[in-house]
C-alpha cells in the first residue's frame, strides 16, 4: 500500500508541476497535499522497514487507519480543486480581448486531466 502511495504521489507531483499554473492557490494546495503525503508515507514506510515499529509503543493499526483516512480526505479535496481548475479550460483568459485564448492550452488541459485522475 505504501509503495502505491509513493508511485501515484510522485506521478501527481510531476503532472501538477509540469503545468503552467493559472490558479496558483488551487494548484498550490494540490502540490502541498501530494508532496506532504509522499514524504509522510516515506517516513511511515521507513519506520516499518528499519524495525522501529517494534520499538515504539503505538497501536500501528490505528495509526495506519488514521494516516490513510487523512490522506484520503486531503487527496479527495485536492482532486476536487484540480478538477475545478481543469473545468475552466474553455473560459477565455481575458474577457475583454478579441483573441480567443483559453486559460489552459490543449497540452496543459490533458496534463491537468491526468493529474485529476
């Protein structure tokens, strides 16, 4: 489970970082969630790999449940924000301009869809 968090967290991190950010606050939160969950899962994995779980008197089942529950809530919120950013694709960048330039280019739109999924 932790390895899948590492892989998918890294993919989201790369995809969001590769887009030009039209709404920095929204996508900044997505990056924060992806990077924080990635780092915390590395710490959690290291605790088990190096045997610290046997030395620390913690209910690891409960800690695992809380960690994954919190990660789910934050990733779901990040998904909603990334999907909201993606849905703005067809809005014009400048409403008063005669040039029809969209907020997201076609490439950025595809990357944003991949990051949302």
